[in-house]
C-alpha cells in the first residue's frame, strides 16, 4: 500500500488524550499547519485564523453527520438457551432501519444468538460479514426509536490514547445534526459558530454533506480494514452539488473539511449518484475532480488517510511536513491540531 512509504515516528506524548477545552483552549484555538500544495511550503498558525487563508467566493464543505455512542453492552443468550457472559458490541455500519454490522469484542458469538441490551431492546445475530470479524445484528427497534435507545445506553468509541471517559458531547461538531457516525468526523471539530460567522462575513461560503463514518479499527491487526472494505453511507443534496459546480465554474476553490467529505464528493462526481454507499480509495494516482484543498487532522503512521492526502500534495512534501509537525509538538487524532492543505 502506498501509505507504507509514509511511515514516521510519532511519540506517545503527541497523541491528544484530552479535548482542547480540557487543556484550557477554545475548540477553534488549536494549532494549524498550513501546507502549500504546489511548493510544500509550511506555515504555522492557529485554526481561528482560517479565514486568512481563504478567499471571497471559496466554498467550504463540512460533514454534518452526528456521532452516536456506538459501544453497547448486552447479555448474551446462546442459541439453545444457555446464558453466557455479558459482551461488548461496537456498532460498525448501519445497513438499514433495524440492522447494523457490529464488532462483538473478544467473544465467539454465533448466528442465531440473542442479545439483551435492556428491557426495551434486544437483538439477534442474523449473519456475518464475509472476510471480516463483523456480525450482522437485527434489533427489535428501528429508526428514531432505535437511535434514542442507543443514545440512552451507549458510550462513544474511545481508543487507547484516550485516558478518560470523555462524554459524548466532546465527540460532536457544533453543527452535527444527522445521527449515524460511529466515530466523530473529527476534521470539523475545530469549527466554532464564531468562526463560521467570520467566514461568512468574508463572503466565504459554507455548505454541508453527510457521510456516516464507520468503525475504522477492528481491534485485531489480523483484520486490517482497507478503504475498499470500509463502506460508508453518504448523501449530498442537489442544491449543494449545484453550489459546488458554480464555485468551480467561477474559478474559486472547494475546500473539503475532512477525508469523509473528499470521499463523498469524489464518489458522487465519479458515479453520478448523490446518495449511496462509498468504498472509494483515493491515493496519489487519483485525479481529484472537486476538492481543491482539504482541512484535516493529523493521521497516524501508515494510515490510509495519508494515501488520500498524497492526492493533494506529494508524498515527499507530506512526509517533510509531518516530520516538522512532530518536531514542533503538534497534537494528533480527534482532539489534536489541524492541517490545511491548499
């Protein structure tokens, strides 16, 4: 995979374990490294000065998917009636109104087994995803009723660098309004309403798409999930796509906030469908049709997200920038600092 070239040493202390607000910062006051797509030139700034790097008429596209608390616990009833230990369930991707792909952590749950989440919610293991540890669970509730119970029972997905059980609110962007993301679309986290109003006052446009992020890590390196295997549901309105076309036609730039937005936009223009499921893999050989720049966080060594960034800027410049970010103490992951490539 091309990303293997983008390997670098990331010290543990640069994994942001606390939200900025718990470090005494406003969410839009995290640091920002600005990369020039053409020259690889690097500037250091803070995110609340984003408008200084954009122009009147540019269009910023954000992902308004809302993070759900995707970790649930259930009593496990084996097919045949035997009660087994409680199990941890990590929702991975919604298939329809009452059915999800999910990771059952460290337990050999089988098709036909039942799961009791609460007095109001049960589930049945009805299938397995091919070439994957994921199970397919059908719930006894659907739609809004199911989401309401998930919000009441669940905890947000937290990885090993998170030392404290931060509440779900810390895993939301300020503009999120469509529940469905298993992990926070974190590139939008640093936006505040003040910054959004500031951008609009400078005639920089904003619009929204929706892509529900899936479970990125399956807790076992044997099951390394490639971008092609990571299917995610997206929706773009016709009105938003028309604004994108008008922006491009007028010679202005479309700035994607996050790899999720790039994936959705490039999928839509590639296959002509404004809604659907994407498993698009973007790397240095991919000709970007819509995104002229990207706002993103910092990605861990060998991550497939780095492959996508190499579609915007050469791998050499990207690696040099990341090595400088490490040297300058930038923070990684969803609570970390930001990177503008433009």
